[in-house]
C-alpha cells in the first residue's frame, strides 16, 4: 500500500510529507474460500487497506508508533487472524548520508 503522509520528527517532514509504503502479510485460513470463491469466506483486503489508510492519515513522530497503531487496529478488527506482520517504510529518510528507505516491522495476531 502506498501513501503520501506526514510522519517524522522534523518540522519539514510534517509540512512537506513523504512517500510511505505499508506491507501487510498474514496467515489466515483460506480453505473455505478456495472452495466457495466467496469474499465472506476470506480476509477482505479492502477492509485492511481502509484500516491502514486511517492510521496513516494521523501524523506521528516515529514509524514505530505508526506501525503499532496499525497493528492494534488490525488486531481489534480481526481477532481471528492467527499471525500478521506490518512493515511501514519511509522513502528518503532525513539522515546524514544516503538512505533510500527506513523500515519498521511489527507482528501481531492471536497466535503471536
């Protein structure tokens, strides 16, 4: 998932924004959907995207905080997911030297 967002400690990060990527992966029982071909029998990725978009719209200083909010939102909405990981990546973080991305990954789910 790709977002223009305003996360960061520096004032210019909050003012100008930056490109962020959010990767979501999970373990989820898909046997019923494999047979039925019905959305009701699997995880609705559109709903996951809406949860992530909501959290990405709230500015935070730290990627860790953003990732934690996303994980808590997914856990609250989908307590049936056994395991998942969310990675939040920020393009061109403001550091001395060259850095294409900074990334934070958190794990969640009922089986974590």
